[in-house]
């Protein structure tokens, strides 16, 4: 087992870093969604689906 770990430590480290980055990205997306921020990063005035996205937020406030 120790031989396998010593032969693959770089792969294990890289995989762990990728998993951590994906988890941070998902966490950021969830926090932005809860805060009502846009997920696309652009303004809603140019978005064709702005009324679909914001109709949910208006219903929650009412």
C-alpha cells in the first residue's frame, strides 16, 4: 500500500486539488443563488429570459 501511495502521490494531490476547486465553485454558485445574484455574470437588461428569472424572485417577495 505504501509503495502505491509513493508512486501515485502526485496524482492524488492533483485530484484532491481539483475536487477542492470544484467544491469551492459549487459553494460559490449556491451562495450567489441564495443571495439572488445572476448566474450568468451579465446584466439582465440584455437577457431574453430576464422575466423568467426574476418572476420567481418577485413571487418570493410577495
